């Protein structure tokens, strides 16, 4: 007898014009999983879901020829605020397209027409020229509401802080829809919103495969559409060193896949940072040491440990050599440069997966161990290195993030260090979160969000169900969890497949990190996410489909 | 203790300039699988591997300003053969790019320079204007060598049959490489080649998601690069009916996702067929009945069975209604049209996954069953329908392919029917292949090649290891296996992600169907496939990476 057939539903269309058509889903294609049913959410296509939102049935018209986004008189920002002017243009284009209705009638509209969106920055300093950052308040009182309130009553935004206003514009643009005649409308809607977690990050890896700047920028666009605010740039690793250093140009000249076509020049890096800044996104660079550094060794003599077989060097190299003064001279110069190139107040220092085999084989290191009384405990040598590195980076006035091993191995850390939890299954990472926060450190979760791991079907739901607060701990401990990061490691992705593989799967993580903890209805999420992914497609992002159906505007690329 | 670390290798570059750099692969990214090591194949970047090939170290130069592809004097084809002229241009562009070296020196070259590739069609009829087909010889004597011999001795091809010559040009283009100065070269190489299986198909599904024509054409390009010769167009299904019928225009008007933006017009279909023909690819359309037809019912009254709850119709519909004369009138007219629109001598009639629930509920069908003495055996009703359908299609002089259930259910079939095996694991599909061929029918395998199913890592190796002859049967039975098809069902793919998800995974199936049965070295395949995928990328196909590394020419799209 045939296996049981699973029920499924086809779906309609973008925006608020969903139609639901029951159709059979075949065993041939669907013997592997159940799929949720598609319907219409009372929250339309909003993604991630705001903290408080009430959409009334009262609809207003918007006319592209007359609609304006303006600074309110009380706002501390004005037309000189380039970050906002640029956002006005971007969101106008998202809402109305590029060329529609030019030269139309611009006389005052009717009562039922919205002619203006006023934006109001309430803080004394608009911070228009600043880089987005975790403010001191935020970094100390996670996850307190962060002074981000949008009073969205017939079309006035008030925000404390400019980067958050960008996110308010995203919300506004998500509320605009087309009626059946194609006319643009928005319903009277009350929104109060703020992020649940201050750190909503996405890791891209440009070492396993080089990612052209164009690809990085497109993903920053998509991040802004999903209210991500941290781009974790895992820029170098064993496989290649595409970061062009001005102080040590040999690092990319010899360590990149190609010294011209496969590197990020200083201009490229600036462009990425500025593009991100205009979207309220911080860029945190990761230069992972002492492991994951094979590519560093090609352009920097004596930086890596020489591995031995008995008394003879094998010609291959291990982690950074922690016993030489030259190592620390190099690191001081290098991280001095990095701290100036990347304006964010944090640097990610890696510290994961240090393989002791090569260190163990090296006679000089053996001697050093004995001298320092480390016995045979190579974790002590690792700690020795990391502590010296942290002192170096600390002297640049940067805060640092590190992968969990550094904490696990008992390295002495500054109290504001962020421990990045990436290992294990739910039971294991819950324990780690509890341990990290019990020790008083800030924690960041990635374990359930390794989006490079793929499986057949709707695997976004797995990412959606994970929660950074699912561990045993006090309220004070929970507050130390500053958020999470979706990671897309680069072994199997490059420009050909990165973007559709990442989106809308990363959107699931985005909602978990932004919306209220009680937003857990997978069915409602499915309804909104289906529309949200079509919106991303319409905006030029090749986000892959969640299930059968179509978008009014399909992807125009290949 | 940490899980064991797996060894891996980075790799160099496109063409024949591979360098091998040992680097660590991290547990963080690689706890799920072993990965093969990358090196250089003595067969360069050839894919799929020819039956016999000897590459000598003697290299010749090629100059884009003087190199020509010409018809040999003995050939039955000449400059009037549009299919070859078009292929000459295509392969010239693949080998030399679009704009290089215009107006260069055209005087006669040196001894070490190849100035000409002569092509020679040896059959009396060049078949330049014909559609590619399975010749009667081929379809009866699989897998005999099919008169396809390339005597590739300092640059003369001789082929019996024009479409096979296209494949020879692909081989030639794969032998051209750049030396370290960027100069184009080709080594003296002897090739004798023919496909192991005559039917090397790829199924795309344009019903679960509409696939823009542009996407279909790009995948036909990629198919030609992999010597696929059958595009199985699963054009309609439950979810939508994008095929615009001239006789029954309501089918797409009401059954497509959108009657204008999400349909294939007659011109679109012609374009796809002609584009395929120019690449030696047959287009076999599938119009699956009596199940998988929900979308048909929207534009064709009374075609589908009305489902009942007790004595009342529920308002929903089941498979095609097999008891009405109007059904067969419709099918006769519809398949008459289809047989004219699609020139291939075969049509795929589906016949899979018929759900009897609705038929069982319908009182008229119950009465009909009793009248015909079918008792409660709905397989007999299914057979009744299918046999009438086969008679209808048989009268159009087409051969037919059907999914395995039609055979399993004992429907009477013409001896040249092709049974498409899609169900089960290796044990199950081996049994099915044995049963189908024991009954004297031709078999086509897809079970191990459902490429819509994805998993993390190098899943191409699983597809690569499957073999259509791995079943218990006589030589005569083995000859009845005409080949296989890779299937990419459309639930989770559309224009955003189809192409990188399919390639180069479908390349693994292509080699299995083309090359000698003893070509099973996964390591050698990995080395060649890595280069082959970079070649596809350079030719504009966003084929995803197999593992870490880079291509000299990365993908330029998003």
C-alpha cells in the first residue's frame, strides 16, 4: 500500500490579497515532512513582527507624485542628515518603484490621503554621522526596551535614535500595499516597537570562498529588510586571507586566493562599512587566532608554529607561535590597523578550535612550557597567548568578542567581553549559556543558527523555534544574553548560491531576535514570511521560496 | 574532548593549473562528513569522461584571430547546416570569449599551431533540420555503441549524426586551456566516444513554481555542457497549469498562477524546443493524468471527479473522471494538440499516485464499477482510464513514457513503452528494474536522482554512485534500460535558487549516464568536476561550489 498522503495548501499572492486554494501534495515530492498550511495573517506581511501593532480597517491612499517623507519641526535631525535622506530615497523606491507617476498632480490630496510621513528624532544628538553602536545603556541593561518607540498614529514616527528610525521606515514600508486596482494604500495602524535583543547579527565567511563586494552589499540590503543590525565579517581563515592590510600587504598578496581579484582593498572595506552604516548595521570584523590562521603564515614569516616529526621540522605549520616576542609585535601592529579600519567598538578575536598537535611536536614550545611551569597543559599555553592578545586589543580601546572555547578554557577576560556560544545541541548550548552568564559575562548565541547546514524542506522552522532564553538562569542572567547571530560558513557557498540559500531562512532568526518572546506561532509566521520573501524578491533579493506558489513579481535574474 | 578533526585540502584554480595546498578543515564546519581530497586528474577537466581518451603532452597553440571550425569536404553537412553554424559560434565564444583579439594577424600559423577544426558528418543524411531523436537502432540495442566515433587526431572530428557532433564540440572545447601566459592551447589528444545510455534526461517542474523561459534556457545551456540530451518538461500539475493551449485556452487562463505573467505561450514553447534542438536536446513534455490534475479542473468543467460525503458533493474534486465520454473527447483533442506542438516522438503521460478516495466516494463511479464488474478494485478503473488514454495517444503515432505505477497496476502497454522508475531505495528500485525489463519493457531510472532532496555537504557523490545496471538481470534485460533522468521537483525551487541547486549536482548524474560503467573513481571525478563547475561558472551558469576554493572567473551575478 502507498504511504499516507500528506495534506497541503497552495497559496495566492503577495501583500494582502491572499487566496487559499486546497491542492494535494504528492507523496512523490513530500514523503519527508509535514508542511504548514498557508493563510492570511492579521499582521499582514510584517516581518519581523513589531512588539505592539494594531492594524485598523481604515485605509488611506498614498500618491507617489505627492507623498513626502519629511523631518518634523521638533526633530533633532534635518535635511543635512545624510543617513536619513538616503533612507528616504530607498524606502520611497521600495514603496513606489523607481519611475512611476512622474509629473503627476501634486495639489493637496483628499482627507483619505496620506501626504506626509513625519519623522522625529527625539534625542538631543541625532547621531546622523555616527556609526551605529551598542549604547552604554544598552550594553549594560540587556534586554531592556531601548528607547525605541514608534508612535505610529496617522503617520508620525518618533524615535530616540537615528539608526532605529531606519527600522521604523522599514516597518512603514511593509504596511504599504496595493489594492486590487494597483493603488497604494496604508491602513491606520498603531505600532510600538523595540527589539527584544540588541545584537542581531549575521556572519558571512569570505575566506572559504571569496565573496564579491556586490554580494556582501546585497546581503546588507536584505539584513536591513529583516532588522538585522550586526554584520559579523569572518573575513579571513585558514583557506585565504582576502583582507588587504596596509601595514602587512604580504598577508593578502601571498595569502589570498588571488592578490588582485580575490581581495578586499581598503576602499572595498570602507564601502562595506558605509553601506552598512546607512542601514543602521554595525560591521564587526573577525580576525581569528591562534588557530584558523594557515593563510596568515604565507605572508608573515615565523608567525605560525613549525610542526615537527621527532627532531625534524615537517615543513607544515600549526597555530600562531605563542612563544615569540615577534608574534606579539606583529599582533600589536596588525590590530592597531584593524582597530582604525573598523570603527565599531568591538572586534571579534575568534579563539576557537586550537589544535595542540603541532604545538606539542615543537621542541622550542616544549621547552617554553617547562620554563613557565605549564606542565603538559596546552590550554595554559593557549590562555597565555589569548591573554596577551586581549591586552593588546584592549589597549586599542576596543571591546572584544570571542568564541566560547576561550571562556571554557578559563582565560581571564574583561567584564564586558562577549562570549559567542556556537557549540552543541540545545541541551549543550543551554548549559553553556547558563555557565557564561552565571560568570557574569555577556553571551551571544549561534549554535542553533548555523544556516550553512541545510536539509530538505522547511528547515526555517527549526531556526525559528530556538530561543536564546531557553536556559536555566536568573533574570539577571537572562539580561546578559545580548542576542544571537545566524552563521553562514562558506565551505559550500559563494556568489552563485549564497543569497538564496540564506534568505528567507535567516529571516526566521531575525524575528526570533527582534519580536516578543511570545511570538511563536509557526503558522502565523509562515503566512507573513511567505509574503515577506516575495517582498524581498520584488526588491531584488533572490530569496528562495518556502513552498509551492508564486510571487506577483518574480525574480528577474537567473 | 573535542571530536576528531577531519583532514581536507584546499585547491587551486580553473583549467589545468591546479595547485594543492593542505589546510585544516575545522570541526565547526565539518563535523558532518568526510570530504575527498583535491588533486589533478590525468583527464584534465573533461566532464563527462569520454569512453576512450589519451591526452599526450604535445601541446598546440590556438589563435582566436585565425582559428576556424570548418566542414570537411567529405561531410554531408555544410555551411547551410544552421544547427552546426550556431554551434560553431557558441563553442568559439566558449573557447575564446566574445571580443578577444579582433583584427589580429591572420597569416598562416606555425607548425605548432592548430588553425582548423574540421568536422565531418559521415551519414548520408546530415539531419541538420531534424529534431534529435532516439533512432530505431538505438532504442532497440542499448547500450550498443551508437555509431558515434570521434577520431580526434590532430583535429578532425567525424560523427555519424549531427546532434552527436555537438557533443564532440563540447569535448573539444573542454580540451582547450590557457597556459600561464594566458595563451590558448590544446594537447594532442585521441578520443573515441559514445554515450553509455541513449536517454540522459533532466526533469524540471514548472507547476509548483513557474519557471521563467530565461531560466529554462539557461538550464538547457548547462545540460548541453553536460551532454544531457532529454529535457523532460513536467509542465503542469495540481498546483498550476502554465501551458497555454490553443484548443482549450481556459486551462491556463483559469489554471495558471496568472493568465499572462505565469504561462508559456505557444511562442515560448517553440522557443524552448528550438533552443534545445540547437543543442541536441529532445523536449519530452509530461501531461500527467488522471491524478495530479487539480489545476486542469479550473478551466475544464466536469473533467475531474466530484467528491462526495455520503450522498452530497463536497465541492472538491479528485482525479480525472474516467466514466464520462466527454473526458475522452477532451483528451483526444488535447493530446492531438500536444502531439503537434511537441515534435518529439515520445510523450510522458504520467499516471502516478492516483488517489482512489474521491473515486470511491462518488455514487456514479460506484455504479460504473459494478456495471463493468470491477468489484471494488479501483486499480481496474485506473487501468480502464489509462488504456483508453494510451489508445488515444497511440493514434497520434507517438510513443509514450509512464511512471512505474501504470506498469505495477498491470495496465496493458505497447511493447515500446518506456517505464519510468522513480520509487524506493536501491533495493526497491533494483527489483522494479528487474521486473520491468523481465516483462520486456524499456526502463528509465530516476529513483536515486531526485535532486530536489538536498543535504549538507557533498551529496553529489551519492548520485554519482548509483548505477542503472545494478540489478539482477540478463544482458538482454540490461539492454532494455535506456538511461535515466535527474529530477528537480519544484516545491522548493524557483528562479531564485533553481540553477545553483541543480548544478553541478546534476553533472554527477550526467557522467553516470554517459561514461563507461567502470568510471567510478569518486576522487578523480571530484578533481574533474571541480574544474568543470568553474567552467560552467565562466560560461555564465551559477553552478554552486563543491567545497572550499575559488574559480579564476567567479560568477558575476548576484
